[in-house]
């Protein structure tokens, strides 16, 4: 990392006392307050913060692309000698794309869906007079080559929907760097991308910007990512800067309490779940439930499980009807391709893989919401795979297999009070009880998951993400299930909330003697929570074993790739 | 591309079958005895029986349907009781009058609505935005026959700028030689400017009525879809890359916004073809709409049935055209379909 | 946008919807106005026939074709009937047709769409096919055909209006049910042991109701227009029954000779009624779906 220690860095971007206000229905809201920041020539600065910290608003303000409701209330911004606050829209436009540019999260949406990517690059080149009609195509293809797009001449004519997410992000980078600007602002550039793609994209951005001596401002929620790729890190909380430090020092000696909390909460090697919680938390482990006598057989045994989806489309149906079309066209798509594993009683099993690997399909078959194509699912001696998903709601086994969903907002009916959501499984499948007993039970469950009882009559939209996650957990454990499937239960949560929820899940498991299947893309979280891990890729299991062994000594090259893609902060 | 259009043509077939079945069923669900209905009020029982046989109403329903389809395939829509002429002949001669009026109305409204909707979205909250909102809400509330009457009162009775609402051409003129059937075009083809002016003076008021009617939905949709596109990520990218507002609004936003607008056009056509009937009645326009209304009043069912069928086929074809247009603009449809 | 002070969370929980409604009415006076207009139409429909100054059917040839005056606020028609009384009395009939047809299609179309969107498969195929067939016709033309075939009665006007509106309701309900069929809370309800019908009616339907109510308000205006258009061309209601469409049709002949009031007042009333429902629909949409404000 090139830290400028010998000579005072030349500030390319200088922001002083920036305050941004938004006019909302409920009055004026300050999204950013008194923010100071400097980006030196050739420097990489990260702004790190959780949702609502004002990190994205800060970057939009620098680009002067705030939406209509937002305005700069106070402060100054100077970019390369230009006063960005006073500059006219026309002056700023001349800078955008030419001197400073930006890449965004969700790359597919960031590209015009009905214009070829080559033309979109040409638009930028022509606008900044870096290409004429004669050489535009040539230069656009050169820009594609620079971001390592294979076969750039062909891709020049491609539309965004024909390219993968990672490829689209490369195009967005090519757009941003086409005019060789001095500053690149990257707003969560890898959120939503798989971990291996994330590494490739970040490596590419850093390589290109370093080679050109550009400055970079990286906006991210991931402290690890920031520390691994940036010279300096600035931490924001609720619109204010709490700390700015060199990437090396911030991990060793975080000075602000919020930074320490954030750092602690970030899952990483060499710590336990308890270490994620803020200092001074109650660390007493729960009283384990006395184990029932068992014969030692696993709770769930999955053997040669397969899920196929027929390919769709009018053309294909026609082809099928007429008996035409290649064999490949007619073969159904195998989302899960013959996998076998077991879950022991009281065990946590991690199910890991990138998007499209079949881990979610597997969990939906195990919890009997989706029918399997073939294979067996033996739960406590009964092949539950043989019971159709539609009828499983009436099976006495239903109450023993429950699930916590990925998106806590989506998993709660917006028209029902959350107390009713928790009561639903008891009403449908529990022993009949009167209103008072039901109320008492719901309150007991709320206490168990640490959900404030007085909020039980609220609607989901009146709760925070962490509170909604707790409601989802309370509903899942309401009937004392044996197996709970956790489908990325913390993916939508901020890292500090994630730390608390993970600990809660761990404690509940011990207290109630449950088994978990934990579906995740995050190996660091799996390392902390799971006893054993199954690594999936393209519908198959590439490796499984004890978490400790698999993650410290991976046998399969894919597992190794996954592990090496996790950003590691400098130690 | 041609293959795709052919494939899309194939999907029209079920719609057409549905249309034919429904129009056939409409005649069979008529209360009372269709034979008595077709025979007229003064017919004797023997005459009704005779008509029943000749219409094939004594045969099974399926057989009747087949006969109906065979007639249709030969272009036979039956005969009008009041005029004694074949329905098919009347509809084909009157169709250009209706088509000319409807198209002109649509052109008028698109010419106003598209720029208005775009400006309203770009300058959200400005006076032009408020104007477009008023037009959009007030426009859909206007009963088209009432607008027509108001316009006649103002422009004919008070101002005298328009001739009496009496058809396509003043009786003083004779029809232009039929080439397209559109008087405005045919008169120009003949090089007769006087005739063109006469035809235009008759058509502008009803066309304006239809234009005002379809102004609202197109403005509304243009504004809404422009607003949605302007808030999208790729417009933000285009702005962040320093593209000028004109390029952002036209090349990036408007072309994308066109997609939902084109979809709405299907609905607009549905309303326009219906409104056309009412406008034709108000302006005594000799199109297929007023033909159907006259037949309705005379309880003459064959023309009504032929009219419903003709309108439906026209509408199905218009929707086909819209779909093809959509594919031309949207590469996702073009390549995937 | 006005900067209303933030209310306390607890207070908001209880009065959230009401406060939001008040906010919309005060923020947008047009919505408030349309609500007032709606009350007026409701009153005219309920008590109109008992309070009008003249018998709507009584002709008085001596006073025929009189322009608006103190005695006859809206003037008289060619038979000397008082237009004001006729316009007010007609409210009940026009509203009844609109409300009956909308209520019919709300239940039938809504349920069909919900089932199609949730169950998919052949249910979806059948409902979709019915919608496609109806939509293959220009709607007003189909309504004409249906009334002509079924017979020239008010009941058939109601039926025809409901049929041509069926696809609009079925498609909205279908889309709403379809996006939720695999939503997290639906999956959760399955895990809680709920049967499919219970999920459809208990979990999904309450979520589709707001959008459906907006649809009701927006198509109400269309239903009134549709019915008036049909009577304008001589279908459905017959003279001398007072009805807005038919009154405009009767006045049409006198426009060219300058007796504007015969067609004008029923026409304006018709327009106001439709306008009122459309504005209410827009206001209602703002209320239930703030993201889709246009």
C-alpha cells in the first residue's frame, strides 16, 4: 500500500463542513452533518458505515447528482481547484465523466437496457470530445479490452441483459474510466455480487486506478473490504464522521467506540461468536436442555437428492410438441444434482455456495415447500420427501421442521400485527388454548428472542430490521421444532445487528436443543456458527466435513478459491 | 426478425378464434326466437318457420357454428334487413371513413400528449406539470359525445368556424376518386386543393374531439413512465458520466419510456374505437360506427354482428402492430422471443 | 410537499392511516373537493326524487325550450320538462348502474384473478384466456354487442359493463396475488400449517384490497361513462326515463339551433360525476400506495 509519508499529499478533493439536508414529508432531515474529507492525488480512501450513515449521500453530493429533495445546506467542496458548491450545472457536467466519475451497485440496472454497451461507451467518449465518429468504435473496444472483457469486438454489440452481473460491472467501470478521470467514486461496487466476482472486480478497479495514478473513493459497508483495498479509512455514523485513520492502524488501534463496535462485530478468523458482541455484553452461556435419549442416528439424512426444472418458453414448447430441438434444449435444468448429507441431532450444518449453486433449492426441499424430483429425505426415520409439499401443511411433522427467512421484511405479512405472526403457528398446529394462554405464550416467546413485549401490537413497517428478524425467529421456534433452516437470516442486516442475532440463534439452539441448517454465502459467519459445513457448486457438493478442517485445510480447489476471495484486512 | 413476426402472427389465431366464437354466441343468446327476430314483427308463423330453415336455426349448434364460419370465410356477413345490402359490402365501403377519422384523432393527440408528458416529467412541479395533470384527469372524465356537442356549439353555432356536423363532405362537393378511401389523401392525389379544404373543414372538429379524448391517457402514461425512467439507475449513470440533459432525456430516458407508452396504446385504441361510434353519431359521420347505431335502433342484428366482428379483427391487428413495434424498440423482446 | 411535524411513534401507530388521510386531503385540496362532490352526488341519489321542484316526467308545452331562469334553473326541454329536476332524479339510476356493475365485477373478477395468480396452472390458463378474449374487442363495442344481443334493459347494461371490466379487475388481482405467491410471509404461513385457500383468502387477499379499492374508484368513472354512452346511442334506458346519457342525446338535436342547455346540464353533471370518481381514485392511490404517486 502506498501511503504518502514523505511529502504532504496534494488534495485532489477537499470537503469541509459539508451538511446535506433532505426535504421529506415529515420535515427536513439532515443526512450528512459537518463532514470533512480529503482525497489526495493517487490515494484510495474508503468511507465505511452502516445503512443510514450518510456515506452514499456524501458521494452523490460530491458528484452533484443528489435527487431534487436534497440540498447542500452548508460547507465547501473543492475538486482540483474548482468550487463544486458554487459551480454551475454546466461546469459540473464538464467534470463528470471527464475528471471524476462514479460506479454503482447493481451494475445491470446502471446500464441503459436498450442500448448496446459499445454505444453507451461511445456516448461518453464523444461527449467529452475524446473520440469522433471515425474512431469511436475503435476506442470503445479499447476501453472494453482494458477492463478484461473477453472478445470485446463481439461484446461491443451486446445489450446489458445478455451479460452476467460481473461483466456488467466491468462495463460500468469501462464507462467510468473511458475518459481517464482523476477521481473514481465507487459506491458499494460489489454488493450483490458473489465473493469470487467481488474479488475480481475489486482487483481490476485497484489495478486500473493505481496504474493511472488515479484517486479512488470507495463507499462500502464492509470494513474488511475497505481495509484490504484502501490507504485510508473513514468511518461514518448517522451522518457524521467518527474516525479517519490509515487502513493499517484502524484495525490495530481503533480510537472511536463506534469503530471498535463495528470492528468487533465483523466476523473474522480466530474469534468466537461472543467476541462479536460489544464489550460489556452479558456473556453467560445458556443452560443447555437435557438431551433426550437417542439411538445416535442423524436427525435428517439426505440421499441422492435431485431437483429438476423444465425449461420454459413458447418456442421451446412448440419445439417439444413437434419433437424438434436439440437434446440439450429439451433436457430439464438440474438445480440440485444428486446430493447427500446428514444433519445430526443438536448439530449446526452450514450450506455454503455462491448464487445459483442450489443451496436455496435444497433448503426449500428439506423444509417441504418444494417437491423433490428424486432422492430421499429421511427425517427421524420417515421419508418426508415422499409426502407432497401441498399436503405437508397437514402433516404432524410440519411443526417439527421450521424456517427463518432471508428477508425479515418480506417474511412478515404487512397487514398483520407482529404478535399475530408469532401466534399463527400455535393457532394452526399447536394445542388449542384460550386467548390469555396464547397471549402469555406469545409474550414468553418474545422474551426468549429478546423482542420488546410492548411492540407486539405493532405492524412490521414500524419495526427495525433487527426487530423483524427476532419476530421471524420467534415464529419459527414457537412450536419447539427439531430442525430449523436458517436461510441467510442476517444477509439483510447491518453487521452490528448481525452479531447480536447470530448470538441469539446460537443460544436458542443450545437452550431448546434444536438442529440448524444454516444457508449462507458468508464463510466467516459459517465458521463461527456451524459444526460442519457442506460446500456446493452448480447443484453438487464439492466438499463437506467439520467446519474447522474444511476452512483451515480445504481439499477442493473451489473451496480454496472461495476462501481466498474473502477480503483480508492487513494484519 | 421475419421469423419472429411470423411466430407472433401465430399467436393472433387464438384471439381471432375467440372473437369469432363470441360474436357467434352473441346471436344465439338473444332472448326469444332469433327466427322471429330476423323475420321482423309482421311475419306469419309460416314465414318464421321458413326463415328458421333458411338460417339453419333448426340444426344443432355446432353445425350452425360451422356454417357461420364457412360464410365468414367467404366474406359473407349476412344481409341488412333495413338496406337490403350485404353487410360485408357496407362495412368495407364505410371503413375508410372511420379509419381516417380515428387515425387523425390519434395523430392530433400524440402530437400534443408526448411532448407535454415529457416536459411535465422533466420539469416536475412546474406549471406545465400541473397543466398536464389537469388535462390527464379532466380528459378521462369527459364523455366524448358531450365534448363533441360542446365543440359543435362553440365552433359551428357561435363562431361559425366549422360547417354543420353533417358527414364527410358538404353535399356541394362530390367524393374524390377512391384510391385509399381517405378523403384528405385522395383529394391531394387528385390535386384538388378545394376538395381537400372542404374535406378538412368537415373532419377537423370530430378528429379534435377524438384527440381530446385520447390526450389524457397518453399524457398520463408518458409522464408516469418518464418519471420512472428518470429515477432509474442507468439515467443516474448517464448523468454521472457527464452526458448533457438533452442526450439523457431523449436517448436514454425517452426511448426506454416509450415501451410502456406503446403498451398503453393498445388500451387507447380500444377506447378510441369505442369513442369513434359515439363521435360518428354526433357528427353524422358515414363510418361503420353510425352504420351500427342505425342498425341497433332498427333492431337489425346482422350489421351489428358484422360491425362487432370487424372492430374486433381490426383491434387484434392493431395490437399485433403494437407488439411488432415494441420488438423493434426493445432488444430484449427481439432476441429472446 | 409541506413540512408537517413528525408525530410520536406510538401516536402514529394508532392514527397512522387517519393522519395520512388527513395529510392527503389537506395537502391536495382537489381531493378534498372531490370528496365533497361525492357526498353531494350521494345525497342527490338518496333523497333527490323527494326534493326536486318539478315532476321529472311532467311535460308543459307552454314552457317548452325555455332557457335557464329563476323558475327553471337549467331551463326546459322540447316537452317543457324541468331539466334541473330530471338531472337530479337521474343521479340515482346512473349511480345504481355504476355501483351494481362495479360491485359485481369486483367480486367475480377479483376472486378469479386471485385464484389465477396464486394457483397458476390451468386456473390461470382459463382466466387468462377469458381475459384475452374480452380484451380482443374494443370494450365499448363489445358492450354494445352484448346489450344488443341480451336485450335492451338496464340489467343488461349492468351485466355488459361488468363483463367488459372483468379483465381489468382479474389482471390487477392476478398480478397482486402472483407477486406474493412465494413471498416470505406466504412461505412462512405454509410452514405454520395453513392450507392453500386459507393463505389465499387470509394472507394474500388483505394485501390486495388497497389496490383493488383504487381500481374500483377508477373504473367507477368508466362504468358511468360506459352506461351513459350506451344510452346515448339508444341502448338500455329508454325515454322518458331521466338518465344523463339519454338527456344529452335528446339535446343533441337542439345544439345546432342554439338551445344548448338541454344537452349541456346533463352532460356537465355526467362529467362532474366521472371527474369526482377519478380524483377520488387518484387520492385513494396516494393513500394506499405512496410509492406510485404520480
